[in-house]
C-alpha cells in the first residue's frame, strides 16, 4: 500500500518512520465519518518502534493512504487506545 504525507502531517514533527510503524501495526483503527465536503478519515492509534504512542489520521486515496495528521496521542484518544491494548 502506498502512503503519502500531506504537509499538515508534519505540523507536530513526528517522523515518517514513526508514522509508518503505527499504520503498519496499529493497536486500534477507527473509521470516522466524512465531514461536510470531506473524505472519511481513518484514525490509527498505536506505538512506534520506541514505544511512543501516536495518533495518525489519514484519508484513502486511489492507491493507498494520505496521512493528514500525526502527533503524540491526546487524552481524547487515550481511553480508546488503552481499551484496544486490553483486547
């Protein structure tokens, strides 16, 4: 699967290697409905190789994913991530 990165995905200075690790082996994947005029979002929650817990948001493109957001996990996603770890 091809993964591309939008400029917005670099805002929080999370490296591509870290993002790819979460996408390739997520703890949780959520599908969020499309906002008005937008595309459905996929939220990947998981750890990179060093154990850093990240939230990564992407949209589907023709041949893969376009990552639009990546940062350390926020409290709003923490409980969902912890629940996924317990499964």
